[in-house]
């Protein structure tokens, strides 16, 4: 429930309680009371602090309460009598996300932004980019992500050198959303921005543009000193659809960061998943051959994680196939991963897991498969796959649950399946 609308009328909105009192109100969820200080605090310092604390409610689970706060912050921007308070209100609105910024743009326009043509809205936002107040430049840069087009690019690129890193970051993001290949060089320059948040946004923007020119510009970022920038760049390089970034991605498999190594594995698989169908098989074999030159310790744990965690079957089935190419015998972790996949929703992934286990073998595999079968419906597809493995391993026919003559489709390659698409 929202706080009583009358409660703030009974309070004194001076600053005699100090900053601690405002903090305690926000901590206790007293939204309406904090709004009261934003609207009627006795000094700009009190009202600014209230605006700042209202930003903390951006993650509040009550949608109605968040909506009320956004509305009051917009009113503070529109009608506040202090530049500091208005600026802080904008800062807090940014924390509420894109929809809050859209509402702010609508409130400040000299027309109905909900019905006005996009070009008219964009023209007004471009004018805001020259405002002396960085917060207004920030709103303009953010708004052009939705309302801007190629005509806004010169002004946005000029904002790449704005003294406020927030403005630079949002200008870069908006350029990525507009997606014009002509700004690749300007975005590439932001990959060495003094603020790493701008660097990350530039890497994401180049990936969003996704042309060969943009992806080429990303390659240096894969060696960035900032791990997050490296990870974004490596992830985007998977879009190439050719083997051009292969050396960069192979080097990333030896990165000190586990998440980056996993990202590199996915990006390597993406190279041939995204490739034209007549090139995919050759590219897959090339990647596998190059992986065999690396240490299993650098690759196997990451492949196992991808098989278990990826939400894309095209990635998982190819990771299973690469495991079969990379190791000579399945150790415990590989066994666990592939046995779990015998019951995968994607039939090709499950069949590849069965084929791979049957070929690799490994100490303890028979026992692990037998335990798996105890929890699987007899005669099901997953049960048949388990039986196939046991038969191929030559398990004693007297062993519990083992039978022969199981019907099974042998799959040894990720392309050995049919379907409308490659997912």
C-alpha cells in the first residue's frame, strides 16, 4: 500500500533533521514522505538529497509506487526552482530506465511527443545536446536512441567528446542503435575512452552494427586491459561467419578470466553456426583442428560449461561434438555432462552425446550410465541411448538393465539432422 497522501502534510519539511533522517525515511520505504521533502523541502540541499534518495526506489517491486516516484521526479525537473535539484532528479530518472526517460522527453516537448513525428522530436533533442547542463545533454543523447536517425549522427558523434562520461556513453549507445556503418571509425576511437563504461558501450555498439568493418574495429578491444570490454568484444566477434577472428578467439581461450574463456568457446562455435551452410562443415573442422593444439585444461572445462548452460541448442550440440574431438577418453566431468545430455530436449544433442560417450569410454562410465538408466523410463529414447552406449562398451549382458538389439540412430556430426533451421 502507498503511504497516506495526508502524511506529508503533517510533517515539517525543513532540514533540521539532517541528511540521516531523509536516509532513514528512504530505507524504511516511506516514499510519500521523501517526495514531500522533494516538493517542499526548506532548502535546495534538502530537495536535492530527496531527489537522490528517490532514485533508490528504481528496483522497488511495487509498480504503482515506482510510477508515482517517476512522475514526481519529472515534475521536479519541469518545475524545480533549483538547477541542482533538477539535475539530480534527471540523474535519478535515468536509474528507472528507458521508459522513464521517454516520459521525461514527452513532458519537456513543446508538443505531444506521443503523436508528434519522429523528426520533430529528434530536432528538439539535438538542440538539447548543446545545453550547458550535462543532465539535459544526457537525456537528449538517450532519447535519440529511440527518435534519432542518420540525421542525428553528426550531433551524436560530436557528443562522443562531451566532458561528462554519461553523455558520451549514451551518445555511443544511440549510435549503435541507429546502426550506420559510417560512424565505425568514431566508435572505434571510443574503445580507448578514459571511462571504461564508454569503452564497453562502444564495443557493444560496434557489435550491434555488425558489418565487417565494425567487427574489424572490434579486434583490438579483444585485447583490452578491462576484462568486461574484452568479453563484450570477444562475444561480438562470433558474428563474423568466417575464420578471420580465429587467432584472436583462440588466444582468448587462454585468458585468465573464466567467463572470457567460456565466451570465447561460444564465439568460436558461433563462427561456423553463423557461416553459410556450404562453408559450415569445413569451418567446424578447422576450428576443431586448431583447438587440438591447445591444452585440455584451457578448453574442456569451458566446453562442459557451454554444454550445460547454453540456452541455444545449436551451440550445445556443437560443443558436444567438439568434446568428442578434443579428448581421447572421457573423464568424470565430461562423463557427467554428456550423460546428462542423453535426455536433452534437442534430439541431435542427445544423440551426439550418446555417440561421443560410446566412442570415448572412460573409467566408471558403465556405472554412470547404469545409474542414469535407473531413473529413465524403459524403452524411452533416452533409455535406448544409454543401452546403445553399454552395448558399444561391451558391458556384460548379465548386468542389470542391459539389453541388446536396441533401436538407435547413430549421429556423429552436428549436421546429421533435419529441420527448418539450424537451431
